[in-house]
C-alpha cells in the first residue's frame, strides 16, 4: 500500500545552511496494516508524514501509494492523489470554525474523486457517534468530539491509507484511548492501512507493529 525508498528532505537553517531532516532508505506499510512510529518532537516524523501525503515536495526519492507515485507529481497532481488515496488526522484537528460538523466533512469530501456526498457524510458521522451533532459548530463541541469529526473527515473519502500525527496529543488519557480505538476500528472497517506517529508510550503499546523513527531515519542519526 505504501512504499518509500531513498526519501530525502532538507531545509535551510537561519544561518543559511542546508539541514537534512529526513533520509529514509526503505519503509513499507501493507494494505490494511496498522503501524505505529515512535518519534520525539523535532525528530522529523511530521515532515515524514507530510512527504508521504505530498503536502511537502521531497528533495529526492520515491513515495508510492497504492501503486501511484506521489513524488513523481507536481503540486496539483499531489493534491489530487492525496484526495483520492489518503486520509490525514492532525493533532490540532484543523476543523473550519465557520462550518458545521456536517459541512466540515462534506467540504473535505468535495476534493475527492467521488465528490460531496451528504448522505455518506452523515453515515460516517453517525458511525463515530456524532449523528446528533451534525448542525453544531466545532466551538460547540468538546475536544473529544472535535477529534471524532476529524476522524470522520479523514475516512469519508474511503482512503486506502490513513496518516495520523499525534492524534491523541490534545486529549486526556480517557478520551485519547477512546479516540485511538475509534480510529483503529474505523480503519479496519474500511480496510484502510494506518500509519500513526506518536511519542506516547501508551499509544505505541497498543500496536503490534511499531518501530522507532530514528531507526529508519538516517538523517536523525546524523544530527545526533
């Protein structure tokens, strides 16, 4: 489902030097597999996810998702591939405050190949327990409920791969466990692969397949 090879990304420091953040030789996630990456703040793990998603352009290397090569595309093509194949769950949720719960999910669907489908958006929101909050705005929801909207938005386009960046980071322990269980359950139901990055040992311990980002990221070793 996901195949990464020789992926590199660097940024220019305030002093004008190029600093390599990501250098991953090989990394794969199989269809339907759920993988957790351990990584501390500043380790480059979010940059790695953003390269996979095509939000950032790689300096070199290859990212292939369900047989389609993300790194071979210009920005508009990466946007289309991301909308078609990927779901992304952010730590900060990134919900649009001026739109209702239902509108947030429908708007996210509008960028995908199937277009906006209000009936399906409602069904996904009902699945995550928010069928009674469709017309509420994010500010009217608890933090845990906002994360559920983010999960629904990420899954609404039936992605092949879901990326989750510290998805429990803004939640307390109880709601964090609930959110993680929900993400994993809904991914299984949709047969979507899941790649989650976190520094939380409780989150990481829930996964059978987990590894340290530092192990696969040679750039991290060089900085250390």
